[in-house]
C-alpha cells in the first residue's frame, strides 16, 4: 500500500471512450484490468466522468460542423467532438468492468458553455472542479494518473496537477491516446512541466 499522501486519479474510463462508443479510443478497454489492480495500492482513489448535457457547446452537431474541426470559444480554440458522454446515458456510464468504489467521482463538462478536459479545471483554465481542495484537505500531495485519453483529458489533468504543485506521475501503459501525433505532443508538454511519464 502506498503512503496516504498519494492518490490515484482514474480519468474517464467510460463506454463512449471505449471500442463501440461514440468517441472510441482504440484499445480503451484494454486498460481496465490493470487499473483495477492498481487501485489496491492506493488509499485514495478518485474517478472522473465526462458528463455533458445534450447539445453541449463542444459537440460538432451543435454548430452544424464536422467532428474534429474547431471553433473559437470565448476561452480559446475548442475541438468539436461527436456527441458523447451525455448525462445519464449508457455511453456516459463507466466501463462495466471498471471498479468504481473510489473515494470520489468528479463529473466534468456539465456546463453547457465550457468543455472540461482536466480533472482540476474547466477549459477556461480558471473554473475549478473542486478536486484540488479535496486532495489538499486529505493531505495528498502526490498523484498518479491513468485513463482516457492520454493526449487530452489525461494530459490536461497531469499538467494542471503539476502546475498546482502536486508530484505527478502518468502511467502510460494504463492510458490510451486518440492520435499518435497529439500523444507525442502531450508527452513532451507533460515532461516539460516535471510530470513523470512512466
């Protein structure tokens, strides 16, 4: 068992990000067993859940645009995604085999006007999710991050954790990425901030 100042953060292991889902990440289901095993090492386990209302501003359909194009949101350039992880749907549910008896579930992306990749902040980079305060209240200063997708929500979460002063590790064999090019960029960005990309 790891010391009580360490937490495991499991990012968005949900049906829509696994094979067959609306925004499937190749091999997304392959990491579930390893994550379940890793949970046994931590006294604090936090899971995040993408949790969008219908017609979310990050959905391509909301702009009559093609998925994976971009638009300029008030907070910056936003990728437009296929409709995914809509609140209460089977797609938004955690993968059936994932253990979900963690200490806390952080739902993100529920503000219809702002997307939210990071476990710590929405994409405006100022609106907090509350995770930082929860970790500090528990005396946690070290986090290990796994999940989906490495090049987006894992990357943003790890960068924010490092910027907030948490000692941060990403276990990449318990992550999967959407795209090889954005994965390479993410690895470089995380490493530059002192994240241990293991």
